């Protein structure tokens, strides 16, 4: 139970913060996470076909979503090894994301976008 609460705090650091700017860029999100969670590292940075393939599959994860994104950041933190934070961007602005189990993220990252 504590691990779920900790994971929720991890994602809340991005979504529940002081008044948001009109556009949260990938660089600003990385900076914010690095400040709040110094052990956090960028696991993957996807653009182009790789991002499209990831978002297509991410949207199919229950509950299904309909995010449009052209850039994806995946973060990991050794303090929360069972979870990864996903951040989705469209035209350089944060549009959504969430926390998924790390093994599931492994599967989403393993596709190359050939079917897009």
C-alpha cells in the first residue's frame, strides 16, 4: 500500500504543482522531476515513429485513452523500482501521462513502430 501511495506522489509532483504555465516543455518537466526526485533518471526519450508506436499502445492500456503525442519521456527512480512515470507531449507541451508498472513499460518500449 505504501508503494502505491509513493508512486502516486511521484506522478503528483508533475501534475499537482504550483500554477502551471500554459505549456510545460519536456525540459521543464525533466528539471522539475530532477529537483523533486533527485534519484529520478530519464529511461527513454521517444520521438517520431517510436513515440507514435508507444502512444498507440499506451492509449490501449485500460482505461483506454485518446492521447495525441509526438514525444514521450519515460522516467525511472530507484526508490520506486516497480513503476515508471510516463509523460506525453504534443508540439513541445505536456498533454498527459501516468504511472505504469515497469515490466509493462518494457513491453511498450520493445516495439519499433514498424506497424505505424
